[in-house]
């Protein structure tokens, strides 16, 4: 009678130990992914590593809406585009 209970207890403990090992491996993998992402961001921000960037600015004139109840004046907006 004690042998089956002992056997079940040992199997349960072995399962817990493997789950703990799995959890430790998962946490290490997650930490490694965060570190990799950090270093990718760092390397992208280094000057000289990136291809030359070109800044274009597009200017648009927004006319007033003739159907609006409030009268406005035309205005200009600038849209910066990095290539």
C-alpha cells in the first residue's frame, strides 16, 4: 500500500522539478530576447552604420472650407519625410 503512494509522490516531485527547469529556461530565453532587442536598437542608433538619410519637407496649403460656419484663413502645413 505504501509503495504506490511513494511511487506517485516521486513522480509528482520529478514533474515539479522538470517544470522548474522549464521555467528557468523560459526566463533565460526571454531575458536573452530583451538583450538582443536592446543591442539591435543600440547598433541602429550608431552614426556611420546607417545608410545616408535624406530629409524631404512637403508643404501643403489648406484652403478654408467654404461651407463652414466659422470663417478661417488658408494655412500651410509642413510634412517632414525621412528617406
